[in-house]
């Protein structure tokens, strides 16, 4: 029995073979994401992975159904696995926005599902960091979100030599479209063409743009000028004040294909162009109103960063640390007469917040030590009771090979005070 195409199994380290996904690496990425989001004052939320189908068709139209895992449930409801998190967020905020002070700063780590063609950096499911800021129109909010995105990448050891945030504006493109007398009924179609400019052949782009009344040369000239709008200029000044200006640039080649964006849009790319977009987002000031049927009307902006491309990038840059078991200690039971005392010690250390393992059944000392090495704990512990003396523990640091003799009640404090540093890539 094999897993479905486009889905992943996550194994504990060490993974059985190359090409498999590591649950430890996933946890590492999640912990980094959570730590940075919380440092910016964002609060974590979540929603159901199964939603009413019309939550997504209301936002994106009936054509999105071809990309969904959707079905009719036993209650006769048309439902779908969530392909993105923003509609769920809009629904949740619209229902209870009066109970939260503005601006609302929330983040989530959802698993998302899309039935589409698999390719490098894109599967049929992935995990994603979603960060959204709701209830603020000032560009300071946009800059705050961009800074969060930058720091979410920097926390993994990536620098301005590795990635860039390409800033653009739907407002700038809308002004361009209207100034060139574009057909208002085909504005979104125009955005779709711009969104695919870098992925389509020039001949195809020329043909599609001519059908809309535009020339490829004038589009390329507008992109090449890269003149920042006032909103983008304000964001760049804000980022410069944080010493983050080197991570962002104005690039109208970015427009984002989703219809609900209304203002600033952006994408993060590796500077070599080897990978798909690492992250993307923008301002969607009308979505909460749309989802709520006009009952709530709040400006909003956000971004999503998937785990698939990020993991590929970190691996290519050698920035994934060596993953271990994360055990603080392994308790060797070399004298079975001391098993009751050893169990008491193990339970006490676990109650103190340490991760500790031990041999469940009697085994030779060398076999126990081999097992300990496989689990990669920071320390091994072994209780001893010399004749006529009190119980004591031999505590060995497996990295330095240094040994100390301690009373059982001293072990938790000693291990906690001498924690090894986090493995470095």
C-alpha cells in the first residue's frame, strides 16, 4: 500500500533513505516560524481543514473547483479541503471581529491541499506559515508584514545575498491599465497575463497582450522603470529605518494572480532564481466584506510561506542543522537490582521537564550503550551503589566525554545548566 501521489510521509530522524521527508526538520521549521511571529506580537489561530465549498468559490469563482479536493458529505453539504487559509481567516474574523482590538495580528501553520499537477517545489499538500494583519490601512502595516517575512527567512541563516522581496502594487498596475484605456471588464484577465510574463514565451505574451489592447514593449518599459508609488516609497523608508532595505526592491514584474488583492503585493525569491517563489502575499482590503456578505468590512493584508520550497532552499544552502533525537539523557541500567531506583530517577527527570529514555527490558551494558548512541542524547546516566555508600549517579557528557558523579537529586539541575548548544548547519 503506497501513499497518494503528491502527499508526503514524515519520518523521525534518521530518515531511512534520501528523498524522504523528516518530521524533525518540519518541527524545526515550525518552531522557527512560531518564534519569529510571536516576537512581532502575532497570535496563533487555526481553523478546520474541511470548509464549505462556497467559501472558496465566493472568493475565486467556480473555476477553482478543478484545483480542489471537494465532495458532498453525508449531510448533503458541498465541502472542500482548504486550498488556502485566507478565506478561513476572513470568515473567522468577520464572525468575531468586535471581540478583538485592532489591528488584529494573527498567524497559523495550516496544512493545505490542492489537486494540481506536481512539479518542483509544488505538491498536492503542503504546510504553510500564514501571517495576516487586519484592521489597518496605513503602509506601516505593510512594512511591518514585510519585516516579519524578512526575519522569518533570516532566522534560518539566510541573508540578503540569498533572497530578495520583490515589491509591487496592484494600484500602480490599475492606474497603468486605466491610463492606457484598458477594457474594465478584462482587467483581471490583464493581471493574469502580467502574472505569467516570466513563465511564458515572449510570442505568447505578445499575442495575449495584443488581444487586450497592449504592447509587450510598453509593459516591459513600465516594469523596467520601477518607479515606486507613494505607498511603496513609504514602505522602503520604513524598512530602511530597520536596516532591512537591502532585502527589498520595487519590481512590477510581480502582480500576484489572485483576484482579491487590492494594493501592495510582494513575493520572496532566492536571488539565483533556482527555486519557485519562497513566499507571497499582499493587501486584500475587500475580502472580509465579501466573505461576510457585507456584515464586516475590514482592511487586511497577509502572506503565506510554504514548507516545500523553503526546505529545498535551506538544504541547497547547507542551512539545515543535523537533526537528532533531542533527548537530554539516556539512563543505563547496568545493575538490574537498581531498576526500581532507575525508574524513579527517570520519572523524576521527566517531571522536571527533561527528555529521558531508558532500556525497557534487561540488556547487556554494551547493547544499552549502543542504543544510547543511536538516540544521540546529550548525557548518559547510570546509578551506582558502592558497598556501604549512598546511591549516586555517573553522568557522562557524550559530546565531551566528561564524567561527573552526582547525587540523584542533583542531576536535573546539572543537565539543565549544561545544555549543549543547538546543532549548527
